C-alpha cells in the first residue's frame, strides 16, 4: 500500500483540475476532471455520453454545504434509466441550482416611509434532461438540455400627486434551453476520452428587453476535452481542458472494493491565482449504493460582500453552480442503483459448440467438452469465472465448470460440459435446441453475462460415423440381450462343458454367432448411410440390420457373456463411400497357444487384452450371417489381413481398432 | 425493479430538508459605495427666478446660486451665505462668488396695497457694520417698487449685507476661497419698529468646502434615464452634497423650477443616481435641465438678540446644462 499512498501524495502536490467544475456531483467535484469518467446523472453537465454507463435505473441526489448557504442546500435529484440495452435517458430536478443577486436600493425618499427599491436577479437551472446512446462497444454519444431561467424583479418608485412616492414591481423573465453534445470513447478499459461541446445550441424561449439584458446569463460555446487513464485497478488519473483555457487533473485511488479517495484542483488563465482551488473527496459503497463526499477549497475566493454591480455586469455569470462567486464548499452525492444493480465483471465474447449431441453417447459430455465459451474479464481486478451450460428439457440443472482465473481485461476460453438427463435418450429425430450459457465471476452469485448457443440434438439412433461413439450403442446389459445369451448358453451348456477351457470363449462366441445369424438377416441401412444405428434390442425386434447394427448387436451379445470385443473401422482413403465396420473378439487364448485356435496365423490377430496380456483375437464379418461363424471368421480374417497387414491401414491411419469398453 | 425502500426514504428526506433552505443571495455593492442612501426629494414648487419680482430679485437668489430650495429659505428666516458658483451653459462657463447676510424680522411685516395687488414681507434687519474676514460688507437697501394705477411707489423693506455678485445687484467683489475658514462678524444694532430689540455683536467661523468641478459630464452631455448616472467631480466633498435638477431658463441662463433634489454624504467625489429616479424626473420641452452639484458646509446658528433660526452656509456649486433622455 505504500506505493499508491506515495503516488497519492505526489499527485496531491501537483494539483490541477478542470473548469467546468459542474458542481452537481460530489465525485466530479472531488476528481475535478470528470469528462471522460462520468458515469452518473451529472453526465447532464459533464458529458451526456456518460449516461450510458448507468446499468439500469439509478436515482441520484446531491447536497451542498457552504458557509454561504442557509444550512443544507439541496442541489439536485434525478434519475437515469437505461433501456433497449444501448440507450439511456435522464431527467433532473435541481431546486438548489439557484443563484440570486440583489442590487440594493441606494436611495430613500425624504419625509416618506422607508421603502426598499431593490432589484432582485434570480438565475435557475431547475430542469435538465439527457440522452445517451452506446453506438459501438467503444463509442457512446449523448446530448443534454438544461433549462436556464432568469428572473428580475425590479422594485421601482413612481410619483403620485407630484411628490409622494409609491412602489411598483416590474418583472422580467427570460429562459432558454442550452444543449450540449458529448462523446465518450473507450478504446481500452484502462483509457477513455470524452469530448463535449457546451452550449452548442441555444433555444430561446424568451429574452430580456434591452434595458436589463446586461443582467442576462452568459452562454458561451466551448469545447472540452477530457481523458482518463487507469494504469491499475486501484489508480485512476484524469485530465480536462477546454477552449476557455481552463483545465486540470485529478486522481482517484481505490483502497478497497468500496472505498476510494480522490483529489484534484482547478486552474484557469482567468483565475487568480492560476491554480485557484483544490479538492478532495471520499467515496464508499454500501451494497450497491454509492456515497460520495467531497470538498472544494478556493485559495482566493471572491468576497461576496464586496461584489459591485459593475463587476457583476461586466463579468456576468456563465454557469450557475460554478462561477467567480462560488465559495469553498462540500458536497454529498448519493447514487442508488435500482433494478439490475450489480456491476458486471465478466462478459461472454463468443460461444462455440464443438459437437452435436448424440443421445447414444450423451454421457460423454459430462467429461468431454461440448463446446467453449470465450470469457472476458471486463473489470480491473482478477476474477474467478465459471461457465454453466443448460438445455431446457434435456438437462435437470445447469452444468457448471470449475472456476478459472482470468486476469484484468484478459480473455480466456472456458470449456463447457453438459450432464443430460434420460429424456435425451428418447429424442426420436434430430432437434434444434437453444442452450443457455451463463458466466459467473467471483465474488457474486448472480450471473454476469448470458448467451445462447444453437445446439443440435440428434435422434436416438443417429450416429456420427465415429467408431468410438459407436460403442455407446453396445448395450450388453439390455434385458433382451441378456435373455438371449442366457437362453443360448443354457441350451448349449452340454456342448460348452465338453470344450477345452481355452476355447470356451471361442465356442461361446461361435454358438452365439450361429444362433444370432439364424434369427437375423442383414439388410442395408434404410437411408443408405451409416449415420443411423439400431440399438441391439431394436435389431432383434426388427430381426435384422446393416453392418453397423449387426456389429453392435453381436458385440453386445459377446460383451454380455464377458467376451471383450473391438470394432475394426475401415475407411479406405480414396473410397470413403466404401467405409465399413466389423469386429473382432478376444478368445482369451494366450498368444503362445494360438495354434489351439488355428494353425494359420493369418486367421487370427494377437493383441493385448484389458489386462495387458497378449491373446488371440478373431476378426468376424457380421454381414456374412447366413454362412455361419466359420465363414464369417474367414472373411473377417481376410479383411483384417488385407486392410491391416497388407494395406497397412492402421499404420497409415485409415483403419482404427476401437476396443468396446465402457465409455467415459 | 428491485426497490430499496430505505434509500428512497433517505433521498426523500434530503429532498424535504432543502425545502426551507436556500443559497444566500449576493448583495451587490454600488461602485461608489455610500454609507447612507441618497435622500430624494421631488419638488412641487413655483418657478424660482429673479425675473418675476423686483423684491425677490434682491432677497431671494435662485437655487443654482445658493443650493437652497425655497422651503429651506422659509425654514431659516436668517441666512448667512458664502458661495462660489460655476455655471456651464451652452455659451461657455461663467463664475461668480458672493457672500450675504440676510435676517428677516418675523415680528415686523411690511404691508402695502397697490393698484395691482398688495405686498407683504418681513422687514430685513440691519446687522450693523459687518465683515467677511477683514472685508466689510456692502449694505444694500432693498426697495420694492409698489405699482399703483397711476404711478410707482418705492417702498423700503430693509437692508442686506453683501459682497460679490449673487446674481442680482453686484456689490464689492470677493473671491471664493476653497477650504478656507471664513470669519463673518457684525457689530450688531437695534432693530424693530421702535428699536425695541437689539442684535448683539457676533462673529461666526465657517470653513468653505473644496471647489467642486464636475468631471464625468460636460455641458450639453446626454444623460440617459435607462442607465444609472454616475456623477464624478473633482474636489473634496463638503459635509453634504446635493444634486438638484431644475428646469432651465434659456433666456436668462438660470434655473427656473427645481424638480428634484438628491442629498448624499459621499466620501469621494462620486455619486450614483439610479435610473429608477432619473425616469421619474419630469420631461421638459427641450429635454434640457440644469444640473446643480452643490457641496456645502452648513450649520444652524443662533445670534444673540435675534430670536429666529439662522443658517450659516458655505457652498461650492457647479451648474451644468444637460440633456435628459
């Protein structure tokens, strides 16, 4: 903390801030230069483009304390509402933005009752409105209008019966709407720039007659430029300067999340001394309510008791709140956000869904990302962000990612996961659903940003053509499969009992294949593609299927009796339309005793099983149903030889051998 | 909307709190800065001119030479005056200085009836040999010409003691000395119809005010009623400063009818007259008025043997014709 404190002291000594000390905001008063930072109702004065910084509803009120007021002087109250995301509108009532001058009576009538023939000049800026528009994420525009009202009540004598003085009050009114236009540019969260054209337009509703026009408020057009720089989350520097040759700078220091100190000062070529005032302020937040307290001290304030009529007329008043007669004062501002009150610190920049959801393999998305969300930390502090993913109807609750660190103003891609419920297994055909993606950043529990992503959910029989996901169609625990295998094993238990223990799995596989083939027949895919796969129970119910279906069904049968299987996925490099899949199963026979199965090494494959032991595996072409197990084995072995041994398909990557194991 | 009732109440309370509180108004000061306000007296008087009555020619000088309104002269039966007067008319500047002792005997009225009416006034008292410092006053018999049907009857009203030119019959010359302490003395004399009263010997000192010369205006300057008139002059103000606007008799080059008198006590040679008052000054046919700046030191004195009030006054007066628009 020593470093920021040292900087604070250093900048306090440098003092300087901006004109246009529009004293409608304590934060603005404390900082001095607020054109590029304004984010509240005082944007009506400082920079109307800043109104877009209000998140939803915000009510603001300010009070001023000064030795030149009768107690507490209420300055302003108003509200800002953001609507349609990019638009903001403000209204303000300012009963305290009043300035009154009295030109006292310098004479009295002899031999008459004492009568005061003074002239009262009253300036008000009671009503203001503003509009802000977020044109792009970096640029905001805005305009504001302030109703300036001027009243003069001139108490004059008139002579009755030649010598007797009487009184009458002559009143003059003038009013006009003074319009400002502002722009705010935030190319980077650490830098912002604001430009405001003050009093660019003036719509006069009424004017003073010539005899009192010297008392009228001055409305000079001017251009003010403001910049702010935030080198770190705890320090902000700002500077303003305008064409009236007034300007300065200030700084704000965040000690904790809800506590800031501010300081600044005012300078201008028309001021005496040049650095005419310094300001200091304190800001703190309670929940979402912000309190700002500031004090502005003039080194050489005008002695209000010695202001002459001639001085007043020659210099005039340009701004009701801040002018040559303004005294040192304190100000309290309270901003009460309503509605969407939280400050968002994370933003979803982009969502990518990397895969479609296949009900057959829906559970993979619990551990394998379904997509990614690119999240930006839009705050100036490090955050912990997590993303949740939710699809109505097919998920019971959003699936959240673990929290990930994101540095200030940095982006990070966060992988999203999805835990679907069983309903997804019964999607009959492909549907399109909106997935809701939320990002939450510490320390809050409400979400910071939300996004929607289009999610394609395939039908329950849809398959993406990947042998890996084909495994999800293997259902060895399906009651129909279990019933089938138990019946076959029971019927053939005598035969199986006679076979050698080494060939038990071989014989079981052979018997199951033959029983299986006697009940089913091979038919091609109804859509002539391999993106549809039947579950084994469906294959049995339909008494047939294509190669995928038969392979899946036979793999399910073997798995149900404890025989390991593997898919052999063949996609010829130059003949993708000839892609084919068949399987091989583990006989459990050790490689050293392979001759028990066959003397021809081309009829089997030696590979490691789940336990890492080298055993004999037999390729089986499940589409050769009617010719029995031996033929299917023979064809399968030949295909394996051609594709893997001769064609080097595995080495070259167009043949994959995928073990059928529980996924995940 | 997530309303936060306590904060709404807080803001509402702040709003209510301001209801009876306001910013202090700034009371602007007049650049001239008088301690006391200017006293204003609008007048309804008859024309005040030496041309209307032969008697008054000799006894009552016009306001532009004495700085006294007729009401002042009525208030003081006795006047002892010293004056230095400059007048800027269209033809140039003229100056005169005078001193005068005039005491009316309120118990002795001269009354006479003529063919055209009657004359009635108080007799003027002879104060005996009188001097201003070491210079002896001339004694001037005041003879009124009472007109009958067939002839004119001279009628003696009394005497006044005078030096210099008071706009009437000139006497032995004198020169007004600014900031000079004059001593006016008289030997005293018996007076009354039968000499039953006796004015005792007296000696009165009075310091003359500095000579004043208007610097912010010139003869025939325009004075605009819509603007406050800042009148500046050279010369230290006396005890009291008066500005008198009168109608202007171009034929005689004299004030005709006083319209308004402003009385002030300035510290410096400047005075502001509000446009509110300028607007009330009656218009004249030509728009021209005579502005008289009168700086006076005066005192009310009593003379042994003379029962009435006596005004002792020394004044420096600068008259100027201006156009009031």
